[in-house]
C-alpha cells in the first residue's frame, strides 16, 4: 500500500472564525413564520438572519417590508400607463402636448422615485429608470 492519501475537501477554518457553539430556543408557529418572512426579505436563512440581528451585524441590504413590495407592484400599472401616455406625447399623438408634457414627466419621475423608495433604494444612485421586479 502506497502512502496515505489526504482526505480532500476544504482546508479547516482558523479557530477564531470557526463556529462551534449552537444556541437553540423554541418559537411559536407565528414567531417562526415572522422570522422566516424577515429572513426571506433579507435574502438570508432564518438562522443566519437571527445571527445577524442578534449580533447587530450589518445586512447586505435592509429587509423590504412585504407591504412595500405589494405597493410597489400595485404602482406598476400606474407607471405603465404613464409610460404609454408619455409615448403618445413624444409621438405627437396627443394634440397640444407641450402644455402637459412637463407635468406628466415630473409625475412619472415621482412615481418612479416612490416605487424605489418603497424598496429602500436610494434614488440618487439609480437614475436609469429601471423597473425590474425586486424578487425576480
């Protein structure tokens, strides 16, 4: 038999970052669902979410409340209708469009900023007018 082969796999973590302790506690069904929802919004597992919140560590992004996502989706139809009106204005399909064009464009920008604010996105950073679904 030739020399002993290595076990393979990842190299072991340094002791300072290796997680060796487990904390357990009981939750009601409602409490567990609340943690699962908050974790999902933060893009984390329930355990990782509990660790981040308990140890006051920064999250990659703050969780977006479900009500904000629901309102963001509801505003999608309004935003789409405003885009259709803007297209007709820019195409000359609405007579005397110059009187209402600036008001309409400002309204579109305000709806866009509101939708992004509901998701916790800084509107100064995202000026491309994106409309991607936050959960896609």
